C-alpha cells in the first residue's frame, strides 16, 4: 500500500500517499511527497512523524535524521513537531539536468534509533517556469547573394529552455522585415526551431546588411523569452555598369599649357564591389589620332593630361570619346564625350609707374590730401588688357581715379604717429586675364610728429605716507608722467602748484625735481602739528603750444610714539612727591586718589595704562589699570603704618612704550579733617592751553610769541583791525580751589577726587583738563579745559585769556 501527498507552494501541509509492500517478510514504508521547485527555505512539506506514525515526544531521544545528498542537506525534520521542512533551495534543473525525464525525484532515508528503523522518503520536484529561453549564440551571421531567388530557406539555431513541459520553448517571432520571414518547425523530440525564408529579392546596392532579431517564447505563465541577433550580409554580383558623372564634358584649356599638366580627371563609378567595381579607361574608335597624340589618357585613374604643346592657332577644339569598363566576369561598360576648347593665353604683365610721392608728411595732415599719383598700363587686349590697381584695405589711405589709367593716393582717415610712425604702402596692379597677371611696388611713407598728446600720469591720485620725524630732503616718491610725442614735444617739466597753508606755501614744505618728478620733503614733520597735506603737481611738455596735466598728491603723516605721557593729576612740582591725607576710618572701596596722564600722540600710541611700581602694602590699595583710580581694598588696622608710599607708572601703547611715574605719600589721620574749598568760577575763554611741565611752558611761550608776531604782520598787511575776543560766560571750565581742601564725603576722601570729577565732566565735552597754580597764591589751582584737537603749536584764532581769582580763605575743622 502506498500513500502519496502533493505539496502546494503556499501551504504548510501536503497530502501523502503511502505505499507499503512486503518482500521477504520485511516491511518497507515508502513515503512520497510532491513539491514545486524554488520553495523558500524553511517551508514545511508535511508532518513526517505523523505520516510515519511516530511518537513526536520521542523523536529527539531516538535521534531521527535524514540522508545528505551530494554533500548537501536539502531537507530536515523538526525534532519537536515532527515537521519535514526545506533547508536548501530546490532547483529542479540542477537536481535533474536530463531534460528527457519528465519527472524529477529526490530519494532519501529517514533513520531513527532505539530501536533502529529506516523509512524511504521520495520527494517529487515539480517544474515551474523559472528559466527563460536562450540561444546558444547571441548573434547568427548569414551571407546571402543578392541573386538568391525568392522562397529560399535558411536554417537558424534553435533556442533552448531547461524547463520541461509547457514551460519550454513554444514559438518564435521575427522582427519586422521587408525581405524575410520565418517558418516554425517541430522536431521529433517536440523541440521547436525556425527557418528563415527570403520573401523579397535582395539588392546589395540598396542595402548591404540586414539586422534582424529572433525572439523565442516559452509556454509558461507568465511567459518568458530570449532573443538573438541575425546579421544578413548581402553578397555582390556584377549587375551594375560603370557610370560617368556626366555624359558630356566641355573643358577650356589655355594655350602653351605645360606638358604633363592635368586637363581633366574623369571619374566613373560602379555600385558593385570588389573586382566588379574596378574600372579601366580607354579611347573609343571615334577619337582621332591627332587628339590621341595631343592628350594622354591614364587607363587606371581616368586622368587626361597634355602630351604635346598646344597651339591656339593650330587647333581650337578637340573632340574625344572615352569608354569605362569594369573587371567583372561579364564585364559591363559605358562611355562619355569630351570637347576641349583652347583659350588664348594672357602672357603680358601689367605695368605701373609712380609719377609723384610725398614723404614725410605731418601726422595732422587733412583728410583727402593727395600723397601720390600713379599710372597703369597693359600690352594685352580685351579682358587681358584691363588693369585694376589696389592697396591693402587696413591702411588709412584710398585710391581715387583722376583720369584714364591715372590714380591719386589720398588720406582717408586721421593719422596718428604715436600709433603707427610709418606706413609701407604696396601698390598692386592686376589684369583681368585668366589666369590674371599682376605686379606690385612698395613705397614707405614717414609721419612727422606734432604736439598732440598731453602728459599722462600712471595714476590720477597718489597717497604717500610719511613717518613723522623724517629727515629733511628725504625722497617721498617718484611721480613720473609719460608723453608719447617725440623730441621737444615729450620733454617734461614738473611743478608743484602753489597752495598757501597758514601763511606757508607748499614749495617751502616739499620740492620736486623738474626733470624726473622725484618728490622730496624739505622739513621734518610732526604728527602732533601736521597730519596731512593735499596739493597738485603739474607735468608740462616743451611743445608749441605746451600741453600739461596734473595729479593730486595726498601726503599723510604717520605717527610715531615720540611723546612721553604727562601726569596732570595729582599735580606736583617737578620731581616732588605728592602728599595726601586720608582718615584711618576710610571704608573699603573708597576712592583715595586718581592718577591722570595725557599723551599727545595718536589714538593708538596714546592709550595709557596704569600700574603700581612700588607700594608699601599691596593688600591695602588697588589700582585700575585703565582709569588710574586708587581705592582701598580693606579698612585700615592698627598694625598698618601711618605713612604709605605709592609709586604709580603710566605707560602708553607705543612700541617701544614710553612712561612716566608719580610718587604719592599717604598719611593717615585718626579723625577726619574738615576741609572746605572756595570754588570760584571765573570767566575763562575756551581753547586756553597750559601745562606744568617746564619744557612745555617754554615751548608754549615761544609758539605764542611767534603766533603773536604772525598775527600782527598779517593784520598790518591786510589793513584789518583784529576782532576783540569775547570772554566766555562763567563756567566750570576754570575752578579755583585750596590745595589742602578736602571734600567731606565718605567716598571722596582725597583732595584730588574733585579734580577727577571735573576732569571727567570736561573730557565728555571733548576738552583737556589740567591744573596749574594761581599766580597770586601758591595754594590755589586753576583747572583749564582745552579742545582735544588743539596741539601744542597749533595756530588758532583764540587768544589766551586772563585768569583772575579772588583770594579765598579756608579753615579746616576736625
């Protein structure tokens, strides 16, 4: 008895048909399953344990196993469920490569122990359409003669498909063709193949190669297909006669043509190929012996050349007939007629004579001015005797006919010697013969220069930086102009265009070499006095009339760090120590003093920082490095000494940096000293400058004296009365105070705190604040404010005002 099961691809169970037979008293169970190929790995075929009647719980103990086929394990049994499942992909074409077998079986044994039993398992693998038809060769070449009759049959390679049954090759299709179709045949084994049939005559001259595509289609669902290319080459037969480009040739040839010169190249073509298209040329019987003796015919390439000298007076017309024959088995031929006309030769050259020519001329010559007169002639007659004359088109000249065979050369465009100093003018005469003959003659025209170009500077604006404290006579720059004219028209002289600046002309500050344009500084410049200059330099040539141009020069004085910071607060006599008093009960963070220094250099170099150079107790005072404020870091203790010595250094931002120092001696008192100050505001004009530095005072006096002399001289020269200066209204720009005064404030414990507050207020107004003693009493001080833009020697219309202050007595209370 047998049991059989068919496995569907998407189901996890199969129907099994089991066959049992008894032989030699031994029972062998054969279990048969059917599954389609290419099922996914892990797919369950059937429950083998159930089909064999085995206890599922004992499968693992009894070590149930399946055979390995060709070193590949295709199936396995789940020891827990008893299910037979796929381990390796099943490919019917690999397992059963023989296509003649309609069925494919995979046979194996299942073995269990305790006791040992063996079961025969037979797995039938059913075919699916998983392979496309393919040809053994992708390209099939066929050579077919163009004389092949219609209906001729040609065998083609058939396609193969490893699938079986309805999935194998079922039919063929041929791409659309005007000359071919196919007929499908069936072999004894059922295989399909196709024959190629010629349905229309071929013509190699129309189409030498036919490209076809043969497609094989199987019967699967869905159907698969494969293709192959069919290349049909059409073989030639001698079915075309040679053919000339034209049946009649008419050729003109000049007399006295050299022997061997080409008359005409005959070209006959044959649409055939190989020897069927090779052509030979020959004279026909209609060609006279005279013609054959005068002209030579090349039998291979059809060239007709001159064989003897041709004389127009002997023969004017030659007639001939040429035959072209191919080299095919049954040769074909054609012929053409030639008529050769002899033309009279142009054997005389034209002649030219220059009657007048002016050179040199000025470059500003007027347009239409006549420069030369030329005559032409030719001894030939007719067209050969007509002469044309011309010059190059790019020249600024033109030829104008004045009378028969006479021409004038005139100026047609403005001339410029600086662009083209001279012209080579070539006169060319040509006759109208065939071929034309010509002659030429060249004349050189020179141009004289006129002063028509102004000097030109490379730049229209020069910016020249100069470091201050320069040496007098230093070379600043070379301002050289260029003039394309010649001789005296290009000789340049350089000038500084005068410009008065505060009663000083530019020629007193700068000098320029009139020959080469080198610019020099005549004095040493100080950035703090003069920062820039703007003037013009003129370059003038020596032509008549002279031409000139100018350029703007911007001189920028670059600052150097050449001014030492000046400490203006707290004030002290030169080299003396500043003494200050401070209560011992001063709180932490109180302002003790304010160090203020000024630097007249530029912004970059005048940035000042403050540092302690010496300090008695570093834990007691702090110094702000940017504003110079000295404040207490803690309160005084009984252990701190009564006298504190602080040395502050003020350093600018230059390279190398310059500095100044001030020594402050602080004395602590047990009780706060009641101080008062008589703050008297006095009228003070703006723009007053004063300084405690002795050297600055001397410099200020010298400059003031020179300024006074200058103003007096200017007033006398201009006969103008000086305008009285109006005193400024009372303001806080000038303040008189007691030196030893103390402001009774918990945060402003130093007598310099007031000056610091006033300094900040006036600085915000853009002014400079300093202190100086009042002439009548050494214990009083004046605070003067000046605009920051005012230099030490800067010229100003404001005059120094008189400072007056009443004596004010102050008493201090404890």
